[in-house]
């Protein structure tokens, strides 16, 4: 699994970025990239995690974790029905 892009470090200020593990910390990594990631970082996200895992995260946690318009955007992109 590829390491987390260093450009994402500012979005994990409360974590020791060097210790973040893409597998063990996937929940937090998905959240931060969906909310703050640029195109390159989002591409890394979809190359690192299966789309099904990202879609499942959005279904379960987007209403609680993502602000609008991020939530609506990802539901449209991932074709998630309300």
C-alpha cells in the first residue's frame, strides 16, 4: 500500500502523521481526503481503497462527518441515493 501523500499532513495535525497507517487508519484518512483533498490526493484515495469501501464510508458516516456541500458532492459522484 502506498504511503499517505505528504501534502495531506496539514489535515492530520492532531495525529503523528508518520505513524498513520493507510490500512489501520482508513476511516480517518477517507474522511479527511473526501473533505480536504485535491485531485491528486483524491486519485491516491481511489487507487488505495476500493470504491466500495469509500462508498460504504459515505453511506455510514457522511451525514455526521462531512459538511455540505462535500456530502452532497460525494453522494452524487458515488451515485448514492438519499
